[in-house]
C-alpha cells in the first residue's frame, strides 16, 4: 500500500511539473510576425494592433492592511474600491472570540482594516457593496481608545461599538437567482434634470451608485447581528467630532471577491448639486476639483477629484469652504464661502466656466462711482476680487478694461474722458491687488457709442444700461512680445 501511494504521488508531481513547464512555454512563446505583400510585390510589415482601451482595475489592498496598525484611512463620503479580495488574517490575529466575548470573529479569516476621523457630530453610517453577494462578509466597528489600542483589541480589553456577524441568507439569494431578479442589470447612469435661476439647464448624466449589500444605516432597527442571525443593515451609531473609529471587515468565504466601502457621518447639512457650465457651448465641463473644509482648527479635503463632471457635495453649517476648479482653456474658479450662507440658496451651485480665448468678455455691473467722477465707492471688493483671483491664477492672460458712463450725449467729449478715467480706476484697483500693469490696457466709450447709448436710453424712457465696466481678453503676454 505504501509503495502504491509513493508511486501515485510521484506521478502526480511529475504530471504537475510537466503542466507547469507547458504553461511557462506558452507564456514565453512569441507570436510570428505577419507580413503583407503590396501590389508591386514588396513586403510590408503589418501594423500593430491599436492599443486596447484602458480597463478599470480593482484597488489593490495593501498586503499588510489585514492588521490593525496598518488600517487604510477612508475619506468620508468617498467610495473606496472596488477592491481585490481580502487575503488572510494578517501577521497578527487581533480578534479571537472566547466564552466571555462570543460576539466577535471566531478568528480573522480574510480581513482588512479601515479607519476614519470624525470631522463633526452626527451618526456614523457604513455602506458595503460586495462584488459577490454569496460571499459571507462580517464587520466590527471599534472606537480608538488611544495608546496601545491594537494591543487592547488583541486582549479583548476594548470591545466593538457595532457588531455585524450575520450569516449569508442563502435561501433568499437562491430564490432571487431563480426568479432572475439578481440578473437584472442596473443602469450605470441616469439623466438628471437641472433647474436653476437661469431656467432649465441641459440634463446631466449622473452615475448610479451600486446598491449596498450590508452596512450601518439610520433607517435600520437592529442594533447588532450575531452569528446566528441573518440580515443586512444594523443601526448607525452616534459619533462626535475628533473621534476616530476602526472598521474591520472579514470575509469568511475562501476565494471570495472584493468589495467597495463608503463611510459617512450623517448630520444636518446642505447638499447641493455642484456643476460647472460653459454657457457659450451649452455644455457641462469636467474640472479638476478641490474643496477644502475648515473649522474647529482642522482642515480636510471634502472633494479631491479629477474630471469632476458634477455631483452632490455635503456642506455642514459652522464650517467654511474653499473651492478651486480648473480646466485647460478656461479661467479657474476660486471661491471661499461659509456653509451657513448656502442654506438660503437653491439646491444647485452653478459655476460659469469662462474661456481664456481672445475676445471673451465679462460685463461688470455691481460696482459704483461718484457722480460724474471716476472714484470707486461702496464695496468694490465684493465684485472685483473675484476677477483678481481669476487673473492671478492665469498670470499670462492680458486684458482690456473698458469704462462706461450713463449719458444723454450733451457733452460727449467729457463723457468719453470720464469713461476712460473709470477704466483707469478699475485698472489701478487690479494693480493694487497684485496684477501686473503690463497685462492691462484701458479704453473708454467712443463718441458714436455715447450717442447710441443716449438714443437707447431715450427710447426706453430714461433707462440706461447697467454695465459700469467691461473686461475683454486680448491674448497672452507671449503674444505681445512676438507682435
């Protein structure tokens, strides 16, 4: 019997080695180069195949992320994944259930650790989308207790504040599979109508998020799921600003699939749709977007994304925000605001993307001058500082400032000079705020423009245009040097 076993094992090893060698040979074997004969009989090498379109790959889980001290930081409200499958329990088995603490993992099978910092008071919600619903995922949530936290977890001196150990409801999954319900393909995007003060805008293609399979939700009623229960969502937990929480996600299924995880803190907040729009082309613009949140001595990125087409962004009262968006061929958008100011506005934050090309114009209406003088009065900062920021971010763009007056044309010569002086006054404002003088030229109204404006005002019964000045893009500094 022993001889038979030894002979069988030897054959198996030899067969495995032969298969491995054959596989390696297939991998290293080069394809023969094909040739093509032209009409004249000459040979021409065939063109290489066009490169395939880039395929979105899964997020590779760091090899040490299945240990607590190497937990992956999550950005609130931003999905992390889809990931590769967790593999193994790590170098250290931090979690092992015992008789005193039965509502823990019996051990870590295939785990990954995450951590989040709470920026404001609210309720912690977790959304987990499994790539394979048949995988048995469990999770625990711990509050960081400070120094030696991981050691305290190992010794069961700190217990989870949320427990989800429910087994997979295979009967429900099987019934859904038989009925074909799980084979219905979910749309990846949907058309969203956009309505603003300017009227109805073009519809926007918004991505449709995959439906979570397990997690924590404010709508849930169960406080925990033990290993003897089945279920999807447990109730969210209250959290406070400055606290840190660890989430350990464990896949009991061997050769399981990956997942996507999103953590959020639900609080009273303003959540408008943020959009960037090219009015001339009547289309939305993808931008590289950064939104920073500041408050209570801390700062964190709320959005840090390339090719942001549009989406909802959460702004919490009591915090201030800085928004910076850019796209080649357009002026960057820079705004600072407080979330409390946004509560009175519409549900859409629409930013006009203005082109940097020559001839682009910007009409300025909400600045004021002394009567029959060129001195700026009131609060010009509220209007002109936006243009200052715009030109600071594009130091090569040159522009002309054109001044306007409200005139009946009685003394056109004096009005021409006044309009030019007002343009110079706006130019001086830009210079005082750091814009190089060589980038700015000025102009006033011509005599014919004054006559036409006066005639139009008389036709309207004394109504004048509200435009006080106009900015016209004239090119770039390099263009001036070459002309």
